[in-house]
């Protein structure tokens, strides 16, 4: 994807966010506060890694850019980002990061098929409270991505009747 | 239905609240309240969408609830069954379109078809679509609970679900209001 496409997609995402804000002002404002809280409560770097993986999965491309709505300016090393779509074999991601991404993938594709061992993998380095914070934060960023995609796909962001 | 065990310790209070009262919990709960306060859609449509989310996410607590005002408008267990296979059912076309949109958002939102886009816009205003989408977001918080298998209902059978003036959830069981 060239930089021109990235700029156009970014502009479209911004327009979609503004349209949704106009349609559901209080909901959108609260969603922004909830996203802030998600990054404040969960490990921000792991959440950012998963935010980008969610976008790859839901948008069907390793080059996918997540909605700017959930962007809180967390900067990740380029090596981790480059390896994200083939994270299982990557040496750029730690075991803890891989455990987060693995749970994230299952959360996106079929949450009811998350296994005990996938949660236990997080517990190797995280407290129960941290696991709960991560999963709750993951819900917020994943559904925000779905919301933006669905609203854009439905064409509901074009008119305000 | 009951073979799952919680993967972390359930919240204090025996699971009725399902939250740990963290700052993020507060914001998520407020997001849910905002969605309910803004609700203009009819209860039947809201309930059909909620039950579809419950089925898709395999949420035990959501599946055990019925929105009281939707029941008053005719939702029964026969209709609940029709939601599972709604395309071949005799459900109203408006409900089917809402269910197709729900499936797209919770399944593969990036592939929402042009046909579905036309259907959705034929049956709902942009504001209504936004409301449905925010409702789907609210009803999908259960994904976090399902991931950790914290969604075991603390009651047997079905319970009533309603919302007070600020959008707070009110659950009515056979034993009273929780």
C-alpha cells in the first residue's frame, strides 16, 4: 500500500468517526473515554500490539491500519510490527507478547473456543487482575474496530437522515 | 451448559455484578448505560439483536435473560428459537435485516456486502443503524466474560431484564430483583 492510500484511508476513517459522532454523540464520547481507560488499565504496549492484530484480522490484510479512533499514540518497535502477521515464529515478540496475541486472535475469531491453556499462558507472567484488565480492554478496542467497519460498510456514515 | 469453570476468581459479591469495579469497568458500564438511555428502537428488535449476540458468543448469562418489554410485545420461546435459523424463519423482514447486520458486525464486519448495505439503509435510518451498532457493542461485552468463563448466571432458568431511568440493568428473578 502506498503512502497515498494510507493517507486516503486515514482521511476516510476520520470522516467515518465524525459521522458516527454526529449520529450518536453521547455514545461516541463515552466510547472515547472507555478507550482511554482501556489503555490506562491494560499493558499499553501489549494492547497496542493486539489493536494492530485485530485490524489485520478484521480487515484481512497484514498492511491494515486500525481505526484512528483507538489510536492512543503507543509506539512499538518496527521489528514487532513487521513480525505481527507471523508472530508465532517470530523472535521479535516475547513469550508474554505471544500469549497476548494468541488470546487476542481467538477472541476475534471465536471467543467461546478460548481454552484454559490460552488464559493460563497469560497467567505465567500476569496476575488475575492484569488478565481481566487485558481481556476487558481487548473487548473495547476490538468492538470499536468492528463498530467502525460495520458503520462504514453499512453506508450509515454518508447521510444523516 | 455448566461444564465451564471460571478461569480467574469471580468478582466479589457472588457474580451478580459481574464486574470488579475497576476504572475500566466503570467506563464500560457507563457505555452500556449510555447505549440504553439513547435507545429509541422497539424492544422486540433490541431483544432479537441481543439474543443473537448471546448465541454467537455462547454467553450463558445473556441466554438466560429476556427483556421484559420485549416479552410484553410478543417475544416467546418459539420466536427465540427462530432467531437461531432466522433466514428460513417467518420473522419479520426488518428483524431479519437487523440480524444480518448483527451477524456481519460480530462476524466479519469488513465484508459487509453491497446487498446488505442496501437492505439496511432501506429499513433503518442512519441514526437507527448507529443505535443498533452501539447496542451490538454493549451486548458483546459478554465476550470478555466468556473468554474468562465468568458468565455463569447466579440463578436457575430464565430471568427478566429491564433498564431503569439512567440505563442501569435491572434483573428480575423468580426470587425478586437483583
